[in-house]
């Protein structure tokens, strides 16, 4: 039986690769589509450092990413009042149009993956993964 860690890692890797293939026609790199999703989930704005943490990339890579996305019209960046060392990153309307496409692709992929599971299997899988995540989060505190 495959170890839980290897199984979860492999699942996440295959998911990201499937999303990459499907989003390639939009000209988005993995880190760009993930950044757009994280910003969207946060209500459209995050501190630059928080975005880097969510993407699991360092400060120099985050600066380069935000520079590129700002140049492409996907985000704007502004200094945080009272702390010029911190920048907030915000989605633009152009990014909103891309997000719709990203979300459509993710929804289609979810539908395809879930298609092989019964409703009971899917509910059990989600419940067990949520329980495992809670346990891991508890261990990491």
C-alpha cells in the first residue's frame, strides 16, 4: 500500500500538472495562476509577503512575480500606509477575467476527477482528508 504522504504528494502534483496543461493556452505559469487564485480567495488583496508565503516562494521570487504580473496588468501594488517596507498586492479587472477562466478549468477538472467516485465515496474522502488536515495542523502548532 502506498504511503499516505506519497499518495497526497502525487495527487497534488498531478492536479497542478493537469491545471498547468489546461491553462497553458492563457499564457499563465503555475505560480501566476496560483497567485491569482490566492489573491481571489483573500478578497482581491494580500500583503506581498503573505502571497509569497502562500506560494511557498522567497521574497526575491515574490518581488519578481509581482513585477511581472504588474507589468502584464494583472495586479497593482501599493505601499502600506505607515509601513513603507510592506506592499499590498491587488487584483485588477483584467485579472478578474482570467480568474473566471481559471475557475472554469478547475471546475471542469474537479468534475472529471469526481466522476469516478460515488457520492458516498466523495463525502468519505473529503471527511477523511479534512480530519487528517486538522490533525496535521494540530501537530504543527
